[in-house]
């Protein structure tokens, strides 16, 4: 039931009312504000991650072992924009038997749990990949082959799928419990999931921070040894180190975006005195979480020259496909990296000797 209130989280229902039918938790103005806040995020997520996925699929230079993780992360972020965010909006704004009963609400929020947990697992996989690349640079090509990387990513997806499905079990709880209230939802399965996520994500972020601290320490120690290598090997080392720094920036951005949501439980306990403040706290934390899904394409576009060229060529091919594709057919799929430029420079210098 729509009303003309200016407050975003004003409810149009009460717990004792008839639960048949569909109601909105906000007024008309609040609905426009709520959706208007999420539309730019959805657009950035879909456009940015689609561009990243197309660049990975089209250009061989982009399909390095470490970028398999970026491809998987972009796929999850795209699902976040297309599925998880719309379902979150529905679960927060619409009050009905389907969205507010324990037996069905868990299914609505399952894609949200899945995308969030897969993202954290993939970031952990990226950290492990970068740790091996810097700590064991000569063994890295044999340890982290494309086949091994794909299997590891598949394992991360399976683990996240199993863990994110815990709220669906609903053992020891009332499947028809009404959960769209300020009261806590008493479900052993949900409590286990919430506690494990609350402990697991900070622990993994702490492990990633410690790992990157170790990575950059090793890189600093090996700096003098790398300077004595040939220019070709030195260029490869610098590229590997720059990739590691880019991954560290991605994890820092992810951590910053997740901090408000991690503190959400504390704010709900002390400040969510009514349904109005509860919805405001939930929306604020979730908005920052979803922001993390649109940061990765931007970071890689700014930090990685290969991705930057791939973005440019993919975008130009999409815009001018009908007019320029016959002329650009021979060069459209050629990307030159910094290492390639260094190799060509070395070959030119050797040819002059």
C-alpha cells in the first residue's frame, strides 16, 4: 500500500495485520529514492564486468593464469548486478507471504549469500596465487597451470555453494515464521550461517593482509637480486609484482566496502529500535557491499595496460562493428603488453650489435 510519506523506511503494514496480499515498506518517494540509489550501481556492475568478461574471452593476451580468477570474479559480480541486487530490493521493500516467511525468504536471499561468499573465496584464491608467484617465481609456472587453476576455482565455487545454502536447511525452526519484523529470526541454521560468516570473512581478510605483507617483504628482499637479472627476466618480474600490487588494491577496496556490512550486526543490536531504523541500517551496509562489485573493472582498467587495451578494442568494435570491422579485422585482436615492448626493444638492440 503506497502512502505519501517522505521517510524512506516508513512501513505500510504492522505485525498484527492480515498478512494476505502484498505491501510496500516505504512510501512512493522512498521507493523512488531506494531504487534510484541502486540503479547506477547495477548499470556500472553490468557494463563494467561485461566489458571485462568479453575482453578475457576475445583476447588471448588477457587469458593468463592469474586472470582466470579475475574472470571468475567478474562473472560473480555480473550475477550480483543481474540477480542478487534485484532480489535484495524485493526482499527489503516488498512485504508478502513469499518474501517474509522463513521457508521462502532464504531462497530469495540465496543468490546474495552465494555471490558474496564466492567473491571472498576467489579473493583468497588470488592471494594464494600471488603468494606462490612471488615466493616461488621459478616453480610458479609448473605449480599454477591453467588446469590446476580451473580446478581450484571450481573447488572454491563448490565450497561457497555449500556454505551459502546453510539457511535453506531450516532445521529446528518454524518454516512459517514471519521474519519481516524487528525481532530476531530464531533459526539454528541461519544462526550458524551468520556466525560462521561473521568469523570467516574477517579471518580470511586478516590472512590475506598477512599474506600480502609477506609478499611485499619478499619482493623488497629480492629487489637487489632482480636488478642483476637480464632485462627480459627483470621485465617479467616487474610485471608480476605490478599484478600483485593490483590484486592487493582490489582486496583493499573489497575490505573497505565490506566494513559497514560487517558492523551492521552491531548497529542492528544497539540502534535498530524500530523497523524504520532497521531498514536504514540494512540498506546502508548492503549498498557498500554491492559497490565492491563495480570496482574491479575500474581498478584493472587503470592498473593493467593489457586490460586497458582490451577494453578499448572491445568497446570500439562494439560501437563501430558494422563500419570498421572489415578494415580492422587484421589488427583488432592484437594487444601489446609492456613485456612485449621490452622484448622487442632487446631484440632490436641485439640486432644492432
